[in-house]
């Protein structure tokens, strides 16, 4: 019997699988082999309008927004439970489409389950307030959903980054339209079918696989769109912000990063080395919050780089579905070429190669987009490889002399997403954490986050934030009602 995970992979509009208006289908590839994995219907601008229409109707006519929140909480809990029951199937589909090791995909889908549970718990606690005002007046606020919210997602954590914003939007009573990344739409389509099975009203969640420029822009231009949440590159994020500004739409932008990891002389070197390896080689470095710049105290540089090099060279590369694989391929052949271009440029700029820097040579890996974990040292701070987001398993190493120098180097970037610090000294930890221009700081930890903690970028890394109790506010508006209590008073 077919499950939500199986082909065909169509658009999901108004509770139904539908082919795109042009009838076009495109293959998505398995990045471990570059062979077609599935055919996916391609949405058009007309489909975008149909999805906005379906979402708007569901918002106005179903009880989703009107109910007191308890029913939304139950529906989202049911959805979380259904996803948990299908976790293995979703994880396999994610791995085959995106490439990451199965262990990581299981973690990602588990994170989606937890995110749904977390925001389900908030759905019936979205309260207004009474506000003291002078005279015979009552003033109160009502928290209302916005209407139809648009969500545009990237390919590196395909389902996780789609649902990270959709969960609070749905909990708040909105209807959502999602455009997943063209390279990795499969789990989002399957998820929409699961939402139907969990009893979400038809049209409350719609999914449109398709090109960003056509479908994404048509969604933002649609008069029914009430907010845009975009996760992707800073370049496209800027463009989205401009489109949204023309329509005066609120935006949440989760963008790129170039995270520093600063290692002070008193750090626990073994733990730091493991976390540094995880922070740049997990998901083959295709992470917005990758700790891609290692800034290490000059006294530790030799031993720490040696430990990280040993980790890099010991990682087992292979197709993510195979047992024991620790690093999968990059998402596409184009992306592999782009990353190799950065490595070549770093070397031409004077950087030296400590590890990797080339495609994996094993014959079994040749057809896929496998890059050996790469460490570069002494790349000049002006090089594009140090300044721009590479989005691959490439670590750049530099050293510092004192805390002042470390902070200066860490902040010498257009981005500000996540920074990591390694020290046993409390005063250093807290004082340096304050000085880092970064939306998130981890101390003596690899990059880690939870649905209950804010995920926030500053500078070119974003606008607004996701996760945490407060994230739901981005999907609510506050209406103020002021009542004069004296006017209707009659003398008896
Ligand atoms: P991308 O910017 O190329 O695309 C992201 C999404 O936007 C895709 O769905 C794409 O189809 C769509 N898009 C492209 N052009 C569009 C347009 N003109 N109008 C509307 N939509 C459009 O990013 P990507 O390559 O998919 O993902 C990698 C990037 O995402 C990296 O820069 C990474 O740092 C960033 N990212 C950020 C976070 C975060 O939380 N800060 C998380 C993950 C990834």
C-alpha cells in the first residue's frame, strides 16, 4: 500500500495532490550518484495563486483560526505523533534526496517532531492583556493570526527548516504556503500529506515545489500574503526583503553565516577538536551556522590543528544511507564545483592545504559529489574563502595573540549567526561572549540549538529570529480595543 512517502510527488494545494498548471515534471537527483531519484511536478505562478486562494479560503472558512487553540494544539500533537511513527521513512527519504548520513536525518526529523510538540504546547496559550487606562474605560489587546503566511526554505535541512517557521505560524492560527528548495522537495510534500492525515483542515498547509524566481516571487506578490519567512542565502534574502518592503509585509530572514570558533589557551583540546570537526564536517559543512573559521591561540595552534586534521582524515565518506557513513556528498555537482573553486582561490591567495581539498578518490564515490574534509591554513583575511560563506566542509585556520585580537578577528565578517568559544575561565567566557557580534554564542559546545531557544542571526545573517516561545509573535498581530464604560449609562 502506498504511503505518504511514495511517488507521485506533486504539488499539495487545498488538501490534495495536484500536478502543476504547466504539467511539467523535473527529476531530483540522488547526490551520492547523480542519478534521478524521483520526478517532481513543477509549480508555476498560476499554481502559486491557486495555493494562496486555497490557503485564504481555509483561513476564513475553516475553524482553524477561530477555535480557542486547544484544537490546533491537538492537531499539531497528532501530526507530531504521526511523523514520529514514520520517522525512519522520512529520514531515509531526506538522506536520499539531500545526501546527509542517515544518523543526521534521523536527528533532523526528530527535531521536527519536537518543534511541532513545542509549538503545539503554545497554541492554547496565546493571550492578550488588559491594559490600565485612565477614566471609565476598559482597554484590552487580542492576539490574532495574520492570515496566509508564506515560507521559503533552503535545501540543507529540507524538512527541519520548513517546519521551524510553519509550526509557530500554524499554532498561531494562520494558513501556510511553503515553497521548499527545488533540489530537495520530497519530505515537504510527504509532510503535507501527513498533515492532511492528522486532520488539519484542507488548505491550511500547502506545498509548492518550484523555482524561487517564479513561484517564490508570485507568492510574495499575491495580495493575500501577510508575511514572508525566508531561510536561505543572504543574497536572495536581500532581494526578498526588497520585494516584501514594496508590499509592506513583515519578514523573518534566516540567512548565511561565517562562524568563528575561538579557542583560548586553557581550552579542553580534545573536546574542542571533536566539536570543531562536528561544527564544520557535519552535513558536509552545508550549514548556515557552520563554525568555518578556526581562530586559535598561537600557543595551541600546532596541536589543535593536528587533532582536527586527524578527525577530518578519519571520517568515513559515502552515501548517507550506508551504515557507518559519517559524511555524505555535497547536494549537487554545481555546488561541489563552487566549493572547489573557493579552495583553489584560497590556495592562489597564499593559503596552505592541511587536509583534503579535492574530490574523494575511491571509485565507488566517483559518480557522486564527494569532497574530502578540507582544512586550509594561513589564508589571508582578505581572501573570499575567509570572507564569504563556502557552505562546504572547509575550515580556515588563523591564530591570535590575545583576547583583543581574537575578538577583532571573530567580528571581522559581514555575518553574525553563531560563534563558538572554548575556555575554562568563566570571566573570559562571559566577557568575550558579550563582545561577539553574533546572534548565538556557544561556550565549550559544538553548534547546538533547541526549539525553545532563539535561533537568530544579526548583520548579514538575518532579520528577526525563529524558535523559542517568542517566535510565535511573528505570526500574530496585536489588536487593541478601547471601550468607554460611561457612555451607555442611564439614570434609573
Ligand atoms: P537560496 O537563497 O539559493 O534559496 C533559498 C530558497 O529561496 C529556495 O527555496 C529558492 O528556490 C528560493 N529562491 C531563490 N530565488 C528566489 C527569488 N527570487 N524569490 C523567492 N524565492 C527564491 O539558498 P539555498 O542555496 O537553498 O540554501 C543555502 C543558504 O541558506 C546558505 O546561504 C545558508 O547559510 C542559508 N541558510 C540559513 C539558515 C539560517 O537559519 N540562518 C539555515 C539554513 C540555510
